């Protein structure tokens, strides 16, 4: 972690503690408080660990770095990292940088990096490079997810070449219309869910806009699960970084994993911003194996 980032945390901690003594707290799924050391004992036994984040939450990224570092001390060469933030067709360039074949400027110019890469994900990549930890680009290329969203849903992917299909989950994928449509209907509002020009999804009538957006999320989740399963071997500990929506409530990516291999020991950590970390919210029960409650006043990376 950069010195400037550390100083921000130090400054924030000293100035906030006088007003609110609790910066963050960890809970079990059902709301029982726990601590980092006890959580790590559970992670040490897991096959796949999801670090569900709020993308701009600086403390979530701090936790990711701590977990990856400590799991490396446990698993060493058996540790593997997967990231939503890298798309599958960038895997070769990512590998070339991690193995020292190309310099950092070439890597950062050739890969489609997120805007917050340097502050939030670069520390993970540099740690992986230093310690020879494989990093897997698990996400679907955004041009294909965009095609699903804007050009006809999952059926639009059938027109892709076989070469292009190598970067997405094998088609056809299962689509849990009840889960995904409900997820995005809540986000978009009721008016977006219904229109005169409707498309059928199970027993629900929804607008094409909502249906295609939901299917775009599903192909992202299915693809990330596919690349996790493709790379995770027996004895390998696979840590995956992704936004909360992709793993909360053991749906999304974990659901696709379970469908293909229900014997995996999967642990999910999710970050939740709250005004008072010392008070557990009943609505968060069952949302993840562990809930990382972060004070809503905590710094944001953007």
C-alpha cells in the first residue's frame, strides 16, 4: 500500500476516533461478532473465497490486501487470485506482465484497466508479481456483455465466432430469471419493469431493457464462475475479487459454481457501509459468510 494511502488512513483514524470509536467490525452471517484472526482460520480451510467489495470503499481494498497477504503466508504456491476487474481476453497481457516479459507502462497501456486501478487494484497485482501468484482475468470482455445488454440478450451471443466464445462461459447458460430480474427491477424501479412492449421471462412480463440488463449480469457471473472452475484445482486456494452484487446471498457467481461443483468449500466476505458498525442490521442476515461492516464516514477511493 502506498505511503500516501497509509497516511490517509492514519489521519482519518485519529480524527474520526474522537467522534466515533469504531471504524469497522466483522460479523458472522447471522450477526455474531467475530474478529479478523478467527475469520482467517475459516478462510484457511476454504477452496474459493469471494471478496465482495463496494468498488470505491478504501477499507474494502485494504481488507483485500490484508487477506491476500495472509493467505499467501498460508498457501504459498497454492494461492491463486481471480479478478472481475480484468477481462478474459486480456489474460495473455496480464501473464506477460506478471512474468516480467513486458514493462509496466506497456501493460497499463494495453490492458483495459478500471479508472481506480492504480489506487485500488495495483497493490494486489504488484504483490502477485513479486510473489509469483497467478492472477486470472475472469470477466467477460465488456463488448460482449454490452452486446447482451443492448442487442438482444443472451441469444445475441450465438452469432459470435468460436474464437470469441473462448472468452465467455460455454453457451447456453442457465438464466435464473426470478433472481436476476428481481435484482435489477429493484434497482431500476417498477416503471422500468413493465412496458407495453414486453418480453417474456418465465411467468413475468418485463421490458426488454430489464430482461437484457439482467441477462448481461448473468453472463458476467457465469463467465467468472467458468474461469474460476477452469483454474481452481484440488489443493488450490482461489481468491476472487468482485463487486458485492456478484456474490451476495450466495447468488451470482457462487450459484454458478455450485451448479457445476457443489463440493467446493466456498466462503464469501461482503463489505457493507453503515453509520454504526457496532449495530448489526437484521436485513444483512445470510448475505455472506462474513460481513465487513465499514463506517460510512470511511474514506472513498473515488
